[in-house]
C-alpha cells in the first residue's frame, strides 16, 4: 500500500500544471507531501513582474486620485506638489517591496483564516502547512489572470481592467459600491475559489458540498470587505 501511495506522488511541475487541469490529483499529492516554496516564488515573481510593467500606468492614476483628495482637504498648490512628489517616490519603492514582502504575508494571513475555519469552525483537522500549500498553489489561478491583465492594461492605458460583469457597466459607475461588488466576481477569482474548494475537501476529508458552501461564503465575505475598502479608500 505504501508503495502505491508513493507512486502517486507528483513532482512540483506536475502539481503546478495540475492545479489548472486536474486540481484534485495535485491536492491529493499535497495532502501526502505538502510543499509551498516553489508556488510561492512563482506568485511573488508574477506579482513583481505585473507591478513593474504596469507601474508607469498605475502610478499616474493613483497620483491623480491623491491630488483630488488633497484638494478636497483644502491643501495649497505647493503643499499638494510636495505631497505628490513624496508619494511618487514612495510608490516606486513600495510597489516592488509589496510584491516581495506583503504578498507572502497576505498569503499566510488568508491561509491562516482558511485553516481556522476548517479546524475550529468546522471541526476538521489538518496541518497549517497543508492549508498553506493548498492556498499557495490555488493562488496560481489568480496569477494567470494577472498575467492576462498586463496586455489589456498596456493597450487601454488604465489599471481598471478585470474579467467580471462589471466591465459591462458604464464608466461613470466605476466608483459605486455595486460596481466594486460586481468587480469582485472576476472569472479567475471564481475559478480560484472552486479550486480552493477542491483542495479544502481533500485535505480535510470533507464532502465537496460542505467544502463548496464554505468557500462560497468566504468568497462573498471577501468581496464585501474588498468592495467596502474600495469605497472608503478608492
């Protein structure tokens, strides 16, 4: 029996590819032998590439939003210019740093939330290493969507590019709460949570129904929180 299990273990490359085409096989291999370093490196590298390539477009958009906020505060033109110059310098540094440092931290936090829900709320039992491995591998789905956004951002010269039904709304609706809610239903985000549900079911030995409903609830909560932050901070 032991030899049979060992023969089913997949290589890292097989799991990286399998998470897109046969996620259950990848997660069953992860359940036997969890690993997270290679997918974490891939996630960080893709995020770093995305940040650096799109920075010339995303930076001016963010700076313009900041200028509007400074004007609303009644700041003088000199104060605004100084603040904008400082913000631009910080932005050029914080972008790459965010990819290298903040991204792994966010992955850890989200994996910890899922692990807490599975172990404490639902009464299951698995290791945090397995949950972190599943979450890191499933994040590759979102990274694929991120890569596809790059040519669209460069061609449209705007960072407001996504793969959701919000794309069909008029441009003047882009600052509404409904728009931010609909934007959360991105096809790659949905795909990622479906894959997460499969991995969650595998490592916790839950039914797909139980795992699916859990991921659906967490997905909706994530969208609501994200939309709320977008409304408050733009």
